C-alpha cells in the first residue's frame, strides 16, 4: 500500500520542484535584464554629470566671469545706494476716476477709420 502512494507522490513533488526551478530561473533572467538596464542608465547619467561638471567649471572660471563683468553694463553696488525701508519716500497711489467695470460707451468707428487703402 505504501509503495503505490510513494510512486504517486514522488513524481508530483519532482514535477513541482522542476516547475518551481523554471519559474525561479525566469525571474532571475528578468532581474538580470533589469539590472543591466539600470547599469546602462546609471552609466549614461554619470557621463552626463561629468559633462555638466566640466561645463560648470568652464562657465564659472573667474577670469571668464571678470571678462563678462567688464563687458556688461552692470555696476557694483555702492554703500550709499543701500537704504533702510523707512528712508524710502512713499508716494500716494493715484485712484482711477472710473470704476473698473463701468459701462463702456459704444464707440462706432468713423468711416475714415474703417476705410482700407488699396
């Protein structure tokens, strides 16, 4: 009686293990593809960062900045230009005579305004 039960269970266990190993192998292959893709992305990003650092070093070179500043119309801020907020003279803001959404008169254009020259 034990013999036929063993002959039935053993192939089922072996088949289950085989299917499990196949599925695990497929998952590992997918993970390897994803890892390779991530490594390519990281390498491309590192190259781009390297290029951007080189560009930044060129753009922020002190001699180049001095040259650009000399060419521009920007002047240095003088100490006498800096004032406290209470030293600023405030002027009253003029109030418009009309309310914003009052009726607008119907102004039809004259014939001189609508004539088109040939």
